[in-house]
C-alpha cells in the first residue's frame, strides 16, 4: 500500500467535511488527553474512527494503557423499534469485519490500543459495563445513528464518563435518524445542553461531563487551538 499516494489523494480530493471531521475529533480528544479513561467508539462501521482514536492515543499518550473500545453489529441483527430508522438500516449494517480491523491495527502497531465488541449494542453495552465496575471513559463518541443503541449506550456509559470527559453526538439533529430523540430523552432535566462545533459538519454536537447548566465549571465551546505536543516514547509523563 502506497501511503504517500493515499495521503496525497486524501489531501487533494477529500472534501472539507472529511477534513473538518478529523479536526473535530482531534479537538475533542485534546480536551481529554490528560484525563483517565478509555475512548469509546459507539458505531465502528468501517473502522476509520476507531483507528484514528487509537493513533491519537499512541501519539499523545504512548506510556498509558488507554484503549479505544468499539461497538457495532458486525453481522448481528439489530433491534428496531423506531420506524424512521428502518429505511437506513442497510447503510448501518455495512461494517468492516472484526478480523480485518484487528489485522490493520496489528500492522500499524496499534493492537494493544483496540478492543472490538460485536453484536447488538442495545444489549452488549450494558453487559460490557456491568462486567467492569471500575472501568472509566474519557471520551464517548456516539455514532450509532439509531435510537435504541444510542439510548442504551447513554444509560450504560454516561455514568462512567469522568468529570471533564466529552460525550460527542455524531448525528444529533440529523433528520433521518433516531439519535436525536435518544439524546434529548436522556438529557432531559439534567441541565446539559448540547453544543455545536460551528466549523465542522460532524460530530454535530457534544457535552462535557460536569458542565451542565448552572454548574460552576462552565467552559467555552471547543475552538481550534495550538496543537498538543506529542509525548516522545519513553519520556516520563508526570512524577
């Protein structure tokens, strides 16, 4: 595989929405780089996001044992209770295989950074969290699109997000998906108000754990800023 050609093809031909999606993910990651906890990718699809988060962890937290935990169907039959999700289910079902993604991760030295949980996330997210009472999350990226797995993931994972951690909603406000209703129902009465990244198409919204309305720890919305300096492999990270 010619990485030079791939990079140049992306830089030359990818639209602004692809570039801003990567920048948006970096900006959200930048907020949590010094927080404990794993990154959770809810909706792996073809694996680009899963491996991008893994690369950010390897670059900026090389001495940590933080991982990206990805959830998706990988051939399982999804639960469907909202009719507006139905026409788009074939698109949701087009995922890479677990084996192919792990093979790429191994080839790039990222295998230790990645865990993949296949199956209907409406069930698997709760089982995963229940089996790991001490597990914590620094960044929760919700990209299931559909109502049921999104609602289940919020119930199972939001309590595990550490203070200052980020919860991103990739398709919040998208008219064809049930994600928005799941988010609104879960956040209703909590004081949390989803914010937008005005310069990016997706993720469409996010909240920061502990920064609900009325909190004493309000922070400005994320904006592009100076890059975080990578930590050189072998360099100490604190005392």
